[in-house]
C-alpha cells in the first residue's frame, strides 16, 4: 500500500516563490517532490483550530499547507497523530484540569514548600547576617514609623532595670534559654503604630512610649509582653516571616517587574508582626515560662488585652493593632497567661 500524499507549497528559504510539491512519509523520512529529509531534522506543526500548517525544514526551508483540515487528516493517516500535549491543549476539560492542578500546586507550595524552604534558609543564616538585617530594618523604621523616645532617661533606665532583673532571675531559676544577643529600644510610635512592641530579626526589640504609658501601673504586663517578643527572637520568627513574605514578594515582583513594593513593605510587615498562629503560641509559651521564672505575674496580661482592645475600639481603623493582641483570640490567651 502506497503512502498517502498531500499537495503543498515548498519554499526553499532563498526565494519567496513557492513550488508546488507532493509530500509523503516513508518510515522516518519526509519526501517532498524530488527531495527528502529525515523526520528527526523537521519541526512538525502542532494542530490548531485555525491557520495553515507549516513544516519547518533544515536550512530555512518551509512546506506550507493552506488546507489545515486536509493536512491534519493526512498526518493522522500517515501515522503522525497528535502528541499528548496537543490533545491536552485541544480539550477544554483537560485544560480546566491543568488549571486546577496548577492552582493546587501553587497552594501546596505556599502552604508547605515555602515555609520549609524559609526555615532551611534561616537555619543556614549566621546570626551576624541576621543582625545586619535588623540594623537595616530599624534604620528604615526610624523616621517613618518610629521617632526618638520622649521618656525621660530615668524612666528608660527604670524599665531596663526591671527587664534585666527579670532576665537574671529567670536564668538563676532555670528558666528557658535566652537568645545570645538582644537589645531593648524605646521609641515613640507614629499615630498609625500607636501602643506597640515588636521584635526584629537579630534581636532588636522595640517598645513604644505609648504602650509603656498604657501599662505604667502594670509593669508585670509590660514585662510579659517583652518576654513574648523575646520568644520571637529566640525562635527567629521575624526572619522566618520576612523570608517567607520575601519569597512571595520576589515572585510577584518578577511577574510585575517592580521590586519597590517588596522593599517598602518589609518594615511595616515586621512592625505589625503578622506572625502565624503557631508562632504566636510558641512565643506565648516562651514568654509565659520566662516571665514566671523571672518572678513576674503573667495573669496581669488580662489587663493588657482589655486596655489594648479598648484603645483600638476608641481609635477605630486609624491605628495598627499590636500583633500580640491580634491572634489567637484574646480570651484564649488571657486563660493561657492566667492558668497555673
């Protein structure tokens, strides 16, 4: 049985004038007129719904077929059926399945692969590099989100001494391990930031004048908040969050071609400390253990949550919530800090 033939136009790559030829396949060889070429050297066209078919030949030649339907039928009869990819593209059901699988893959990557990769990067990053990140971020925050503290030097020293006494007692009584390096910074917060406390990668802990004023008659609550922030430092939550958000931001920036939003968002992200629930619970457990080992009454956190709630209810949306009050639910955390 002779191979099926199809009429086409041959462009030799040197002249724009087409030459009519008969085209057929013989095993692994493509014949056109008096010429032939191994199929391995030919670029075969994918089947599409519209448009002519073109077979690309070595050396710049082209075989053109105006009747796409006739070409598809000839190719099928000659044993050149559609590839799996082409059949997939031609089916709306398979295309929809591809979209579902893509979305599921991206979601799985965001949920599991991204945190895993960020955690491995954190484990590999030396503390000296993390400290440089912290210094850079603190410099960005100062002036935009933070301003020099208005607390008198004597007030700042009194808070530092309370803090150091608690830490020293916790070490003496076998409290949880404390980070190798951390510093306490006093700052006045902007109107948007308000009463707040947060930890930066590398051990810089910032507490605002507004929060200390809110808790000036509740030093145990303020110390427990600081112990909670030290928990974020100990477990390197800030760096993990920054790397995870940065990975998503890099992908978005590559797609959009704009890295400015990624760089601008980093300080705000850390200032509002949008930690995961697991990170918050881990910092809560560390903070409660450290504060209690340091002789602090952690049940006074009930006052903290109440006052923060009232403060933000009064100002509405004009200020950012302090992260420690955001999640898990306040009632759950009040019980946690109050239970024996």
